[in-house]
């Protein structure tokens, strides 16, 4: 066993994952049973038992998994969660303090001429990107002439073009009573529950491409998630506005079709 493992063993006599596994095995409960009871993905339960913290999701979600696991095997959820946070905090601090830089072998340092060539290439790429962003490459001769003269197309012309485009491509509004489907565009954890009773309807970690249809008989379904930007929501097959700002924990957001089809104010862009 390495010195680092010995030091961890002194600080944490028995890891949280080991305690959970021992409690489960003492009751002859399989890990699959825990996954069905808690609705936690089996691979995440295995990561907890093996103390593979780098493979777990964000600490907030992982701590929730530990609480649910502890409750399922009769351990104190709060105590297990607190011990788990201490373990992952210690592991993060140890990993950060272990980073160091090795002396560079002078023989491996690239020649100065190569550095100048790389800098020149970077300047050319930046200039090309700036030109592309300016839109010059997409302008015809008349557009470039107007730009050189400092004139722009009239606002009335732009408005007329916009109205014509909207009239040519009408978009049907989503039905207020259609099926509500959530599709993950990235890894995202979510919980759907009854807004009046708090009873859990569905809880899972979805992967990109996973889909979930909210039960049509759910009386007051609401959602809690930390990545609303990783969910594409449709009502009756038609996309609706995002249910929340990106990288922000949202909760008590209604998933009723009539609420989802209403326009929602867009969150200001993050600074």
C-alpha cells in the first residue's frame, strides 16, 4: 500500500463507500436492488462503493446519492453525507497539492525560430477570424460599396424583408395539451416530482440522446435540475422556450403543457 493510501486510512478509518457496502451485504441486499430502490444509476453506486470520486458527478449530486444509499441500508444519511464530503474535499486538496513541475530538459526546448513561426501563424489565424466575423466575405459588390461609403440598407427595407421571411415560414405554436418530452443534449441529472405532495415521479441521470416523456396523468409535475441548458423540451413534438438559465439550479418549474407553451423571459447573458 502506498504512503498516500496509508495516510488516507489514518484520516478515514473506513471509507463511506466501504461502510455502505458492508451494511448492504450484511442485509443480503444486491447493488441492483439499491439501484431500483433509489433510482440511482448502477455505475454511480459502484463508484461510491469503490471510492472512485473522479468518476462521480458534481459533489451536490454525489452527496444526494450517498444520502439515498444510506437511507436504503438503514444508516444515518446526514452522517454519511458529512463523512463523504470530508473524503472528497480531502481528496481534492491532496490532488491539488501534489501538482508540481519537472525541470525541463534543455535538449527538448524547441528552437527560437520555431516559436517565431508559431507566433506568426497565430497572428494570421486571428486576422482571418476577425475578417470572417466582420462578414466581409459574405458581401457582394454592392454591399461592399455601401460599407465603403458608410451607408447601410434602410430600416424600412430590413423590416420589410423580416416581415416577408416571417410570412413565408410560419411556425405553428405548440399544442397546450400535447405530450411533454425531455431530451438530453448532454449528461444531466434531474428529478420530477408532484408539486403539491412532493412525491417523486422520476429521478435519473440522463445521457445525451436519452428521452423521457412526462406521464400524461401527472397532476402537477415539476422539475429540479442543475443543467436546464442540457435539456430540450417539446410539447406535442414542438420545441418550447428553455425552462431555465444555463448552469443554474432550478426547481419548482412546472412541466404542465399549458405552462410550458407560455413565452418565458430570457435570462440576461452571463458576464
